[in-house]
C-alpha cells in the first residue's frame, strides 16, 4: 500500500469574511475586513498532503478573494474575486511545509 496516500486527510473549513468595527486601542475603532469576526483570521493546521476544502463566504458589499500563499493550482488560488455577498469553494493540497498566510 501507498502509506503517503493513506495519511492524507480531507479537512473541511468554513470561512466567512465580513466588515466589522473593531477596537484597536482605547476609544479607537477601525473599519476592518474580518474573517469570522477576527483580525487576523483563524489558523488552519494541516499535514503535508492533506486536502483543504475551504467554503468561503463573502458577506461584504464589496468583492474579495481568498489568496493562499504557496504552490497551488492557479484556478484554486484566489486570483478571481468573489462577488459581494457571494461564495466560492476552494480545494488545495497542503504544502509545501511552512506557514502560508491568506
């Protein structure tokens, strides 16, 4: 058997982008694009080779994209914006090893 293939997992992730006023200092609010209401957004952990299925919801009145830094299929790498209040599913394979901001 191919042990590398057996270790791969599919990880389903939902991510909602929406604008929100966040407090950045005492009495100072900032209009931010948040992921799940946070800046920065959540951390996704995966092992090399895992498949990440990201369900992205753009709950904003402006188009946004979700770009994954790393080496991925260009069709799945967030170059095309998601329309206002639209959604898109991305599927990428985890790798190379390291930190990949989005």
